[in-house]
C-alpha cells in the first residue's frame, strides 16, 4: 500500500476576497500532491456550485453553518454576524472534521483564512495542527502584531496626525496614511480589531507557528522576517496560473500561482516527509 498524501482542510471566510485566493491555494496544494477539502459557508458554497467551474482531481468541497440563512448582507449587523459565525461555525466545523474519515479520509491539518481565528481553536480541541493563510501583505500582519505588542498606544494617539512617522522592525518608516484604518479610534468597523487581536493571540499560543502569506520571498523578504517568533512563508502571488506561470493555462479565474518550493516544503512537512513530489 502506497503512502497516502496529506489531506488538508482549507477553511475560508465566506467573502470573495477570501474565497478566491484560498481556492487558488487549494489548487496549488493539489498540484504538489496533497488532497484538499475546501470549506466555506453553506451560502457561499451554493453560489460557487452554481458557477459550475471545473476543479482538479483531489480537490473536494464542503461547507459549514455560519448561523445565517442568507449569509452576510450590507444591511445586517456585522457584529451579530461575526458572533453567530463563531458560535455556529465552531460546532459545524467540529462535526465536519469528525466526519473526515467518511469523506476522503481523516484530515492531516487545517489551513484557515483571515477573519476566522476560531477555526484554529476548533482544530486544537480535536488535536489537529492548524496554519493561518494570511491572504494580504505580510506587512499588514506585522503592523497588527506590533500594535498589540507595544505600539498600540502610540499609534492610537498619533494616527490622525499627518506628520506622524512610525518605524516598526523590518518595515520602512510608516506615515499615518500607511496604517490600516482599523487602527484608527474613529473606525466604525468595531469587529476588525478584536478579530485580528484573536489571530495574534492564537498564534502566540502555538509553538513555532507558521503562516502562509500571499506574497513571494523576493518581494517582501524583510516583512516576512519581521516577527521573529512567527515563521511567515510566501506562497503567492495568489493570482491565475494562466497569467503567472502557465502551468495551468485553463485557469483564468482570479487566484492562481504560488511559490512551489515553499508549498512543496509545507506539504512534505505535514505529510511526515514521506512524499516525493516532483515540481
């Protein structure tokens, strides 16, 4: 009996800007030898199914309950939606993980996108390793990290001062306009800071945490290495293969490429080093 490839559960927040890059990462993971079950909310999965896109062998789809019959709409209370997403999603995802052996074999690990840090907690409770997929620049993750680790008061006090300049480890000097609007005390999206704080806390609780980031090494090397206690790994850019490396010219939807070398190492690591992948 041959070595079974790792089976990754890839969980993403149900929004286009999260689904698209995560779906392309899923395709790349399959291309380097893994099996992937891609999971998002039930409503988002229905919309993806209606799109009728062909997907490679080894890529499967599942869904979790986000506590809403229709998903989030602009008129909804966003704080209530996030609360329900955490409550209903945690239970639904735990059920999905426990059913893994019935649906393509048990999961080797969980990869989860921004805005769903509770996924890591569910995985931990079920003794599964988890890895964050940060689908934005590593510099943004660096800024959030340092905001919650020593620089928060300084940023809050000065972010509305156009002459303010801030130097964070591994990043060039940042002016007020360079900082995420979520850090501004005047920001109206109250959900954003607690969610990103929870991301940092979840990573802080892990031993040698690894984060897959939507960039490549040569582009943002300093930002990838700014946080010494986190290992940030470039697996992007998550744009169409047809527009990047031509390995899959049929893939013209948004979200294809990645760093094959880093993905190869990641898949081989979670597979116990037993896979011999030709990439």
